[in-house]
């Protein structure tokens, strides 16, 4: 019977540190218990980096990750403690202009933001639109064009369906997935940081 | 030349110009290229075939000729070339 590491209720990055400790101690097989999907994702990445196979099972909201060493050489990396929790970054857009003040200037700034983002090499994992922000993928031609480029490059675009419905523009959505609070919150949790525009 | 940009002496000029161009020619808003100016600013990007039309629209507008400038852009940073279009 392999050792069981109970990391339920532990905040990120504690579960990863506990697993790392077992790996450093030379254990070849152990099981980690956690209670959130962010920790599951982080532990799966740790296993991949450290030359471990991992199988995940879930019962009553508790995820059980069985680690076993697969003989592959660990990938050299920065210490886990220094690594951020989650991966990549998400951009949250809760309005249709940048900042407060003049609307025309704010619209220009928003278009330039997406123009620049679409041309950059460091892309977000996801872009999340809520409230008046949904008017951008459903009505702003220039922003829609940049979002299509970003989507083609693999950026996930989630657009709040409740908000589209509220503004009566659901049929105008030109790019992105009609999404809900569950998905949007989970994209925030998966990201190492969330940038609010 | 891949595309044209117009830069402006003031942010208000950039916003005013969009009002004249809207509905007349397709254009996009972009930040002023670093190759043109180190400052922060709004520029208007459009396709080269529309150059004459854009010139005419701005010439007929309330914007004075010294308030804006045209550039022809070729390539991408770091090999981007920005040539003033007189």
C-alpha cells in the first residue's frame, strides 16, 4: 500500500509542495488527496515534469491522484515554491471601454488594447467578457477581428450568456463561446494571474 | 507597402478624424508604432488602395494639414519600415 498524502483543504501551492516533498524523499509511488480541480491540474503538471505517471479518480468531491515513477528523467525547472499557482493568464473584460472618462477615448483604447494583444507573442489562456464587455465580441467590428485572430491562435474566448441576453445581442455574437459563471470562474482559477481591463 | 497609417498631433485630432472616415473607408485604430514615435498615441490604419480617398476626406475636413501625417508601413518589427508619405 503506497503512502497517502492528505492535501484536502490546503491552499495552492501547498498540495504541490507536499507531493514534491515525497518525490524528493525518493518515494516511487504515493497517492495525493485534494478537493479542487486547480490542485489536480497543478499536480498533473508536477507529475509530468518529474517523471511520474498519475491517474486521477474522484469520489464525493475528493480527487485521488495516484503517482508512480515511470523512469523518465525529470525536466529541470525552477523550484516549485517559486512557481505561480495555475498556468498562463486570463484577461477579464467587464466593460466596453478602457477606464472611466470619455467614451470615445475609452473605445479607442480598448481597440488598441486588442490590436496590440493580437500581435503579441505572450497570449492569454483565456479572455472573459461580462456585463458591457460582451458588446465587444458582439458588435465592435475591429475588436471582433482581433478576437478571431486570438481564437485561431488557441486563446479561449468566453462570453457571458446572461449578459448577451440582457443587452439583447445574443444573435450578434461574432466570436467566442457563450459561457456561464461556472466556466468563467474556473478559467480565472486555472490562470496564474487575471488581468482586469 | 503593407498598410498605411495616419498619425496625429493630438489625441483629439485622432478622434475627430475617425468621425470623418467612419462609413467612408474601412480602417482600424492602433497604437502609434514605436518606429514612428516613442510617445503614446492613437493612429489610424488602412489599406494602401484607400490612400487617395483618405487624403481627400481629411483635406476637406476641419483638420489642418499640419495636424496629421501619413506613413507607409512595410514588414514587421524588428524589420519594420515606416516611410513618410508626402
